[in-house]
């Protein structure tokens, strides 16, 4: 059986994924950002983010979630979290994020692979459904008060 061309598979995944795919080092420094990720985050030039701390992208409680996930991944576990993060043009998006450790030839964690899926449309629909459920309950309560 032939060996899989791992480098070609990774390159294809990295370039074709619609998700935002990044690699950071163990100091949280952004080392790479896939083209579709730059587009999703509305980043015009990767130089704006490469070499910077990945955590600066997050704010408030979501920054704390991101930090906790990094700690978990640096211990060798797959970490996941969800949260709002603005794009570089200020548009708020809701992301489903997974962080996986990447090992060097000595089986030590040297990098982290971060995949962020833009779930904004799904989150917006969930919030719409929730608000409509509340409205329906309110209408039902008003109907119960009407004389028969």
C-alpha cells in the first residue's frame, strides 16, 4: 500500500476549506491564516494579523473561553468553544471554534490548529425562533384573557 501524500492533503484542505483555519505557536502567535479565513474575517492583508497574539481577536467573556480552550489544547486535548468575534471591518459573527494540538517530530506540542466555522446565520435563526416562541406564548396568554 502506498503512503498517503499528507502534505498535498493538508495543502488542499487548507486552501479549500470554507472555514477560518489558522496555525498558532504555543505562545499564541498567529503563524498562518488560510485565504478563506482571511476573507471570512474581512482581513485585507494577512500582515495585519500574522505575528500577533490570536487572543487579541476576542473580547470579554469570549476571550476567557478562547483562553481556556488554548490551555486545554496545549495539554494535548481537542478543545471547542463558541462565541461572538467581530471581523476586522467590525461585523459581528458567531463562531464555532475547535483547537487541536500539532506535534513536532519529537512528539511535543509545537503548534495549535484552530478551525473556526462561521455559524452566524444559524445563530440568528435560533434567536429568531426563540423570539417567535415568546411572541406566540404572549399571544396565547392574551387570548386566554378574552371573554368567551
